[in-house]
C-alpha cells in the first residue's frame, strides 16, 4: 500500500512539472459565457402567423458568425415529434405546426470549441381555423377551401394547397362537419364530382387513408352529394344509388346500395334534431316518381323482421300495425304524390308542435310545370327518446303563384325558426310564408349585378350556438369574385329585408359554406 502511494505522488509531480514546462505552447482564449435572454418563457402563437424572436446573448458574446444556431420544437403529446424551425440567431417562422403545446429549444454552439448553450421555452400553438366559416369555392372548377376565422378575424385562402400529396379534386359539391360518429382526428368531409375525402381537425391536413373509398365495403367508386346523419347511422347518395353506414360499430362501412331496381334523388331526408335509435330515412324514387323510406333496424327480429326498404304508405301501415294507429299522424294532405318530378329536398328542425320531430320539405313538379311542396316528419321506429310518432304528414302547399318559382337554377332554403321558405332567382331573394294561403312570394332583397350561388341555413351542433341556426347564409358571385354574407335571423324572426349582413370577400365562386364550431 505504501509503495502505491509513492508511485501516485511521483506521477502527480511529473505531471505538474510537464504542465509547468509546457505553459505557453497552446493558443488560449478566455471562455465567453453566454447569457441568453430577451424571450419570454411562455409563448403563444396562432397557426399561419409569423413567430419572430430576437434573443439577446449578453455582453460577453463574440461576433455572431462564430456561432451556429438552432431553433427546434418538441411536441409535448405522446408523439414527442421533433421539428427544426430555424437556423439563424433571430427566428422568423411562419407557423405550420399543428395546434398543441410544445417545448421550444434555442441552442447556440461555438464553432471553434464545440461548446454550446441552450435555453428552452413553452410554446402554445392555437389553430387560426379552430372556429369560423369554412367556405368551399370553385376556382375554375377546382375545389378550393377558404376560411373566415373568428379567432383572428382574418380570411385564409386555399387552405388545402399546403397538403402537397393531396390530389386536386374537381367539381366541389359540399363541405360537411360530422361531429358524431366520425373519426375525431378528421371529422370534415370534402365532397366533389371526383370523389370524397376526410380532412384533418388540425389545419385540414390530408392523408391517403382519409379517402372515402376506405369507408366503403364495395368496389364502387362513390361520390356523395351529401351525408345525412340520423340515429346510429348515416346515408348518402352517389349517382342515383343510396348507401347506408351503421355507426354503432367503429368499423362500420357503407355496404351495397339500398335501393333495388330504381334510382333515387340526390338528397336523403331524416330527423336531424332528435336523439334516435332506429331512424326512418326518406328518399325519392326518380324512376317510379314516389316517396320511399328506409329503416335498416326494422330487419331485426326484435323490431319485427320487416323489409327495411318500403314505399312510404307501406311504412305507415307497418308503423300502425307494430306501434299503434297514433304513431302515424297529420292530415296536411290526403295522399302522397305519384308521378311528380323531383326538384329539391331539405331537412329542418322546424316543428309546429314545438317538439323535436323536425320537418323534411320536398319540392316536386307536376306534368304541367306546377311546383308542389310537401312537408313530412320522420321519427324513430323504436320511439326512442325524443320521437313521439314515426311518420307525420305535416305540410302541403301550392307554389304556382310565387314569382319565378320554377326557374332553372333556383336555390332553396327552409328555416328552422318559422314556417318560411326562401328561394333565390339570380341575385334576388324571396320569402314565402308557408302559413298563409294562397302562398305568395315576398321580395327580401336584390344583390345588384350579382348571382346567388349558395343559399342555406347552417344547422349548428353545439347548444350554445342554437339560435345562430336561424341566420341566413348567402354566397354570391360577380365577375368571378365571390362574396359571403351572413344575415342575422332571430331578432327579425326570419325577415331579412332590413337586416345589414356581415360581409366577407376574397373568394371565387362559392359552392357551400359550413360553420366550424370550437
């Protein structure tokens, strides 16, 4: 042990002498200790905005070209994804990150020594598109999605262009938000003439797996006009065929077409305001020119084992037999029409009885060119929760006396507040009070030099926004430039003739508008 101590002391002495003798043989410089400051510890930014940061490195910092710089973020979610966002001392980054909470790291590395200094911050990214109007436009036939953000008050154009791998869809039809029974990361549906796809919740991102073909159990190449959600299922029409998707199962897919040897019109009727289990859907047979219904749950033995596709009078007979004569109500018309041409169908939450049965309105044209309006209430075959009956004959009206009512290209919309129908002819909007007889058109306003291309009431899904469902949405175009107007409806009880709308510009031809709720 004593020998080991002697050896250690000797080696230490030799080392010390060597160091002393070698003094001055190296190029020494004093270490410049950096003190990073000038940036707040907690940062907040919106997507698409510029994040500009100018850190101070302190008085000891050497010239900036003697350092390397790095800004990177790490997502605090389970992915822990790392993203490099800058390599200069001062950061100027247009935020393309998804909404979320990140740790932001700023690293300064001295080139000569390899020494580095690092400081971290918390970065909260909020989506500018979290809430606002999704405006689907036709840009020379191409589907273009714009957004009027209520988060920033700004309008953002062509949001889908950042999806570099997304195919370019032609012939835009509809932009829909399916909050129920849809993939939570991608609840928005873009419907076009060339097909359909979901869009992501964050920045409307697109993935190949979002294509609609992955929601279909057949090899058919489907292009929905719209998707109707009711009960635990949803229906849509592609071409002249209707398809059903049961959403009780997470992996529920659209199966084979439900109509057999006849074609159906593009829209599907249903109760869109009630909680249901065995929803009854309404379609119009365009070959035999008649109403038909579809209730897929009826095939179960528990509900009687009935054929789910029925001509509407057949559905009424089954409802009376299975549930009682009081489960088919209304005497607004004696018989359902047969032989009329289909014009338009729309679901509303309007119920004259102040319940939750809603009304589905259908416009039909007879052989003489006269327009007829039928209002049908659709319920739940199980009479589950909100529905007190299964089918109701709620309304009939002769529209033949209304100004230019049958013109080609007219647009129609029905209020959920009052028993009102609206229609647009060119740039003029008319209102029809369906409670009056005979029916007549009352002019609401004219958009001089413009053509109305979109007319609707957006049915909000959050309870807090319920009264906004009465606001009229009008998209118009003039010389290829689109304008969006929102007319408040509750205070004027559906009279828009004196309402000053909120106006948004900067669009191309507006095809559809849907509000994205927070």
